[in-house]
C-alpha cells in the first residue's frame, strides 16, 4: 500500500546514453585546436543541431534506432558528409534511468571531397574507428581542418 | 508464620474466576490484495495467513501467498509473478481484560519468494535528443528468481465475533538476498513488494481470520 504512491523516490542521476564529442584541430599544426567559423551541423533528415556558430568542439547524438547515422557538416557554405557506423549494446542502468546504449566499433568516414574537413586522424586519413563510446568525459573524435 | 499464612490462604476459596481464552489454529485471508486490485494498479494476489498460539503471549505465525505485479517506470515496464512464504513469531503486547482475546502484536518473519520477472517493454534513455529512441516490446522473461528477506511487523487484531478476527498490520522488510535478471533488475518480489534502492520494502495487510479452538487455557 505504502509503495503505490505516484511520487517517485528516485530520479535518474546516473549517466545515460553518451553523445559523441568532437574537437576541431588545425590540419597544418595538428596539436592545436582550431575554431570552425560559420559551422552548421545536422543529421541527415533532421534539423540543424548547430547553426552558423564559431566553435572548436561540438556534441552530436548517435541514432540508437539504427546502426548508422549520416551528418552534414558545413562551414562557410562548404559541405562535408560524415558517415558513422556502429554496433549498439543495450545496458541496464537503474530503475529511474532505464537502459542506455553503448556504441562499439564506431567507424567514422568522411567523404573524399574534403571541402573543408581534411582528415580524421593525425595522419589526415578519412576514416577512423573508435573502440567504444560510453561516457562524455573526453572527446571521441578529432576533426582536422 | 509463613506456613500459617499459607494455610489460611488455602482455606479461603478464591474470589476471582480464571478467565480462559481459546488456543488453537487461526486461519485467514488477506483482504488488502483484492481491494488493491480493484482500486489501484495492482494485478492480482492472494495470501493465506495462519497462526498457532503456543503460550499466553507468543504465536507461531506464517503467511503463504501468490501474486503478480506490474511495475511501470519511465523507461521500463516489467511484471513479477510468483509465490512466497513467510514464517516466524508474533508477540502479543496487549493485556486483555477478562476473557477478551485482542492483540497488539509485534511480528518477526523470515520471507522467501520464488518468482519470475518479465521485461514487457523498454525504451533506451537517450536524454534530450532530436533523434528517435528505440521502444522495444519483445517480452523477455527470466525465471527462477529468488528473494530472501527479514520482516518486522506491527499489527492490531480484534475479535469482532466469536472466534472471528480482523487484523490490520504493517511491515518493514529488509532484503537479505535477491537475484536479478541478466542485464536488468528485480523491481518487485512477491511478498516483499517494491524493492527500494536501499533494498528495503514496506507492506500493509488487512486480514479476516477464524480461530479453530482446540483447547481453552
């Protein structure tokens, strides 16, 4: 009887599904972060998450209903496309938080047009695999431009 | 002197009547579960209660039940289903007048449940996101779950008619051992009720019972 009230005795405070954190670096001086000017970001088929901002790091969600998501990144009118492929692991967190997704074997591929994104690795390759995305404590992906 | 006094006492007939009360097996049924299934989000349950008086103040007591309860949370919906037994002692702290047979009792129980829990549906928690979440409603049942707990009860029992008793009682439970489903958690154990974060639980019973008198003492 006592346990049936509508009030919740707990709130979700544990970390849930992580988003992907991206930092932008200077392609000609790879240890230096570099602000992207006039950046707009949207997942294909959805509204923009960032619109015409100048920024050196962003946070983007991955799609838990698919094993892939495609993002459009444009800076000063130049558009590059990032394809992100991954496996989803569903993990129970708690009564109030429910389940979260952990993304494993996350492969990010930049289109070869290199309109403004030059590479995703320090050797400026167009693809990189991230073993797992399970927290938001540090950047997962570096984008060199 | 003392021998004389003893003799005097013995020679005078006692002026008080010894009021005897019934000893026997008392059996009953919990009415709170059927009431809850009408008034609240409670699926179904039945509980048989019984006790046997062993002395003026002490009773051996047990409850036997079966229930089904669905827990609906923000991101999960799960149903627990199974049986339980609770056994222990009641101590009656109430001093009855005359031949009355009422109780304010404190009860101690050991509880054991065997049950299954089905995760009926769940949604992945993605927080604030413009992307859709996944709603999965393929049920997943984990059988063979068990719970062991200790329980402290406080109850009020009144003899409302000859050998017929009404009882209100509340209980505080502390989980001793609980098994959880793979990649999930047991949210409700039959007999224990909702399992709170601290592995504690609460209960409330309203029972009607009948005393089968064996002997008057």
